[in-house]
């Protein structure tokens, strides 16, 4: 199992071997295409000149980190806010998991505990936590008892709802179609209310 997104193969490689890169890709996965969000940890590592380190990012000068995020091409459409969010998440990883992002999911007793740990990360609401839990279960074999239930609909084996379900061009198309349907339904509800 691995993550296979339509991005630079080196970016996919980083996501597959580096737990922090996966976490940061999920942090950045809002208001930008998933390909942008999940390739940005690789670009950040390139700009730093070495692999990502939670301690370094937690202690990084905030203005200098914003500059790394804003350097063209920007790592996110909101570089200042997302640089701050990445730093907040890295601080939690340092404080609670001794700087090792993989400890976020290692040793959990069940899916509810894993969901709770993920949901405690800054910027991770219910939906983002469920998507990341599904990503860990479906692509990285992190499957404590009850993980599918804790991931909600994103944990469904036959789902095409999120980055957790992207394995090739066809699955990416199906995920995009699902997201478009959800946006259209939300828009319809808002115009009715």
C-alpha cells in the first residue's frame, strides 16, 4: 500500500516514507487542489535543503517560515496562515509525540482513539480527521480495531470521496466528481434556506 497521487514521483516518495510529510500534506489540504497540498511538503523540504523535521519547523522563525511558504510558487494559496498552521501542528507533534509524527498513530488501541488524536491537531475538524484516518488505513495499513467506523463514510472500502481513495487517474476522476456533487448539493441547500 502507498499513496500514488498525480504529482512529482519524488513528492509521492516523500509522502510514502515520511510520516510528517503525510501530516503536513493533510494540513495543507484545504482551499487548494489535493495535488498542490500533498506536493507542498516535498517543495518545503527542497527549500529547507533536507528532509522535514518537526522540531525544526516548530522552532523556525515565523517570518522566515512565511517567506519559505510565500516564495513562488507559493506552497499554499494562503502562505501566512498555513505556515502558522504547520508550525502549530509541528509544536503539537513535538510536545505530545517527541517530534515523531508516526507516534500520532502508533500504539493506539482503537479507531476512536486514533480519531481523537488526529482531531486534536490544530486545524483538524471532524471531516479532516476522518479523511486522514481513512488515508492512514487505506494507504498505510494503520488499521486499529474500528478504524473504518471512526473514519465515517471516508472509511468505506468502496468510497471515492477523498485523497484516501486516489490510486490512479480513474479514482481521482471519481473523487473529483464526488466533491463536485457535494458542492452542488451544499449550494442547493444554501439557496433553499
